[in-house]
């Protein structure tokens, strides 16, 4: 019993150290031995997660009462976890806000941070990562591996296999009203289909300059911000024609719903080409709207108390969309399924109406069907 208690205390200490005097090796240092992985990482959302680099995150924080009233950067816990002044950033009303001149805050979700995570500590508002205090020992799911003269490597670590590694930041987040703003339903995950297997698939290239392996886990973390080609296999489109209408089906086999963050929107865009002309169908919009439980109206994330509308496709679900149009022989029906980083109605609220990245329609699946 005493041994178990000691283990819990040590675990909490390691978790707490992440917000104190813990130090992390710089990303640039990692690049010296892992050039291919670093090349992927530096253009990824993990590599650009800071409030300075991620313009959408920055736009939301600019409107947040934490900045305008409380003067606190709660987001640092996940967006800049290696900041050397983490405790000050998380302390309210002390005047400490993100500093673009602070080198440690510009490390974003640093390489050394993720590879020192040993476990996840569940939390009511959000989870926390349990981080090893050892600066020269890293964890991974690589076997076999070459020994490193720079650091120790512990492989076959469970959290790097089952996707739990990601759940310190990506599991859920609640606001001060105890409302869960966003969440990842991980109950559909298994050893063959989880965060790691989907978002870090094996690709060509040596994991380090010293390795004899020819493949490594992709560190570009494919998602809505980047190349969707690696995720396209989880969404397929089908077509069915009848005498009265036609149906386009979206087979969504991801282990979570079609969108997670309340700012996002998925869309099914369908057009018909007939006699050289394009007929546009009304797009099917898939999203979650959060807002006031009392009024049913949308609110910013920090003021939300309920989900007021939800049209998303659940995990591992095939959904049919019917179009009341009678097709003719020779008609070409083109269906595109993709995502917007920010819902159109939210663009103006966060001053993002001129941000092309926020408005871009990112296609993950496209099919053309010809009517016989």
C-alpha cells in the first residue's frame, strides 16, 4: 500500500515539475540526429502551435477574457509546454502574457516534451501529462533501435502504442462553467486504430542518421491544418441513384466524429454536370455549435454551457445524404467531402474574415459518378 502511494506521489511530482523548473532540449538540437523527422515536424501543427505562429489560435486568444481581463495564458499548458515561465503564465492577474521574444515559448509542442511523457493524469477540466524529469532519457515505440550517445531510449512504452500519449492535451477541455468545449471520443480506439496509427503512420526514411531502419513514424501529424492525403483512407464516398432522387453516402471510419473543435466545419459539396453546365446542390454542413443552455444561442467557447446544435458524423458511421433531383443519363455527379478550419459564421467574430487558411476548403475525399 505504501509502495503504491509513493508511486502516485512521484507521478504527481513529475507532472508538477513540468510547470516548474523542468528544462527541455531545444528542437534544433534534435534535428542534428533526426533531420528527416525534424523536417516534417517543423511544418506541422505541433511545430507551429504557439499563439504567435497559429493565427487562428492567436485570434481566439485575442478575444479571450483570460487575456483581456484576467491576464493569464491557460493555453500554454498544451500550446507551449516547455515555457520556462509556465507557472507565471498559468497564474491569473499577474500581468504575464505570451512573449514572442521568449525562446522557450517559441518551441511550441517541443520534441523533447512529447518524448519525455510517461503517462497521462486524468483531470476534470483537462488532462495533464506526466513528464519524466530526466533530460537525457526519451521514450518511444521503436524496436529495434540504434543506441544513442546523446540520450537513453526506452522503447515499447505503452502510451506510445495505444494513443494514450496524445490524450494529455487532446482528450477533453472544459471551460470555467464546467462545460466540455471539445473532446475526443477514444472509446473507439484499439491497438490497430488510434491516434498514433492514424496520425503518425510509418513512412519512408530513417528515424535518425545512425539508424539502419528504412521507415519512421511520420512527425508531420496529418490533420486539418496540413496534408490530408494520409487521412483520406478513413473517408469514402458512395453514390446511389433512384427514379425520384439520388443519395451520396459518406463512410466516416475515423475513431472520432467528423470534427472535434467547435470552430471547425465539415462539408459535403455536390455538383451535377449536365450538357456542359454545372448545377450546384446546397452543401451539407456538419458541425457542432456550442452556446447558452438558457437561450440556445451560440457563444464563445469560454461562455458556453451546452451543445445547441450537432450535425456531425459520429465515429465509424456511414451517413446518407439525399438530394431530391431526378438525374438524367449522362449526368456527372461530383461529390467532395472536406473541412474548414473556421465556420463561416465565426470568421467575423474572431476577425478572421481575411485569413485565407481559415476560409480554405480542404478536400479529403472526392468522387465523380456518371449516370448511365
